[in-house]
């Protein structure tokens, strides 16, 4: 009934218009050209809780021998970098199998994870399929543990770290116990990056090599709109004291390369006037309140 009424009304109007005398109708004024473009959201970073690592004897974290008998508790953090051109997830935390389980102890380490990366992304209104890139500071178990949850992202990795995980000669990786974890990286789209890589092309997110802990260990430089320059250490340092005293873990791939990387890192930090965040140091993580701006 409504449709019939509308059609009838429209036909009557057309008939009246046809009978009316013709008059000149001025052209409508041109619409003003819209030149205003909405500003892209600024760079922000969400800090994810990717586990806790208790260490009953810190001796393995200093080749100088001065940590023997000391205990500590490390944070294990991952970082969602939100750029106008996409999302990068930096580091992947402790293994998925530990999530929600009682703390697990092996040798001097007691590890636990309360929530998955996927759950924490959901709190931010993001699903893993929306991640554009994933990059790890290095290939140790506490930085690759939840790779199963981010399979749709492009993996950014330098050649040295890739070769450490997948030796070109087909030999086992440096830590054969992690071969099954490494295998989960193979189905991912992969991009081999240079020693220093500007992820989004504007200097705001830069991955740079700091080898020594592993052959291709990397750190992350962020240029934040409010905080200014920020450097995430990866595992170049594990504690504040490690940085102050330049302590090198006994299990590092190369102490010589580590010390050279420490010197280059500190030069960069000084040149930029950057705030340094040690990813395993609770005193650096807690004040962030889960966000870097």
C-alpha cells in the first residue's frame, strides 16, 4: 500500500510539472571541495604480560661470577606496536602450553603464564589475523613461545637469526630442544631484513641488530609522540644491574659480540636521548601501566 501511494504521488507531481510554464532554473552552487583529511592515529604501544620467570640462582647471568647465589624474578613482556600503517608484535613470550598451568620448574628457572597473547589482544579489540608483522628479539624459548597464535602475520627476521634457527647446512639448531617450536615459524610468510630495518618507512619503528646473546639478536627503537625515543633491549640486558655493570650471561653466543653490541646500544641511547626499557626488568615495566605513548 505504501509503495502504491508513493508511486501515485510521484506520477501526479510529474503531470503537474509537465503542464506548468517553463522557467529558467539557476544552476545550483558548486559544493565546496572537501580538503580536510582525518589525522591518522599516532603511534602507540601496548605492553603485554607474556609470563613470569623466577630464577633461583642468577650465576648463569654473569660471566664475572658476581651473581652466584642471588635470586630474582623477571617479567616476560611482549609489545603490540600500533602504527597508522599496521600492527607489529614484538616478541612472543613463554610457551602456550604453560598458560593457566601451575608454575613449572626446570633447573634454576620457574616459569608461569596467566593469559595468552590472543586473550590480551582481544582486550584491545584486535584479533591475531589483524597483525601485519611479527618479529622476535631472538630465538630463546621465552621469546618464541606463542608463535602458534600469530600464524597469519609476516615474520620479520634477519639472516643471522634465521640461520641460527634453520642452519643452511641442514644441521640441528643451536638448541635442538626448540626445533619443534622453530618449525612453527616455517609456514609463516617471511621477510629477511637488514641489520637495521625501518618497519613502516618513517623512522618511528626501527629493528636493529645487537648480536651476541644469539647470532642475530635484535633490539627495537621507537619514536613515540609523547615519550620521545624509546629503546627496547630484547635480552641485551636482563636486569638494571646488568646494564650498569655490563654483565654478560654465561650462556650467550658470544661475549665479545655482546660487549660490542652493548657499546653500540649505549651510543645510540645517548645520541637519541632515549629512555631504555629492559624487557625482563619489573622496575622498568611496572611504571608503564601497560602502555607506551
